[in-house]
C-alpha cells in the first residue's frame, strides 16, 4: 500500500509547512512539513526541500505501518495509521495498544485508541486531540 491523497492532506493539514526551523510542542526542532532529522536552530529550506523531506518522511511512516500490520486494512485506515505514525514515530506506533487491538481484529477498539494519544509531556493538548479525532474519523470512514 501507499499513502493516499486523503492521508497526505490530513498530515499536511496538521503539520503545515514552515521554511524556517522551529521547535514543536515537545521542543523538537522541525522544519518543512514536520521534518526533524538533523534540524538545527536557524536552519532554513526551500519549498522543494520541504516537499522532498515530506516524501521521505511519509515513506518511512508507510514502511513502519506495513511492518507492523498483521491484518489487511482499507486505504482510509492505512492513511490514518500513517498520519498517526508520522506524528508519534514508528517505535511508538509499533508498541501501541492501537496496533495490538487492530492486529487482534478489534477494529472499533483500535479506532478509539487514537484518542488516547492526545498528550504532550503528560499534559492533554487540544491540537493533538483535534488531530487524533481527524485520524480516527478517517480510520472509520469506509473507502469509496
């Protein structure tokens, strides 16, 4: 599977593109569409760089989801999982209750787990709750 247009749009709607390095809510230096690898303060980039990093970073999230899944999923479910993984990281996704429930055939319970991941440094975060709600909604939306 590959990341579909709905997944791309979902990720980009929450990441937004910034061509100068910034610290995210956890204090991690980021640039472009949420790219973090090797980012340093005061770094800048071109739109082409941001877009190339987005392709690389989403490709890594896609591969992480593919490695973690033991069950077949629909495109919307896959896109929601890639968005989640792009945001929380492959290690967190691979060891999540969300993934365990999904692989165990408990799709609705897995969907509800998106909403558990709404904290930054142990504090509930409204922005993450909006993102998780959107990911859950996409996950539960039947493919057309």
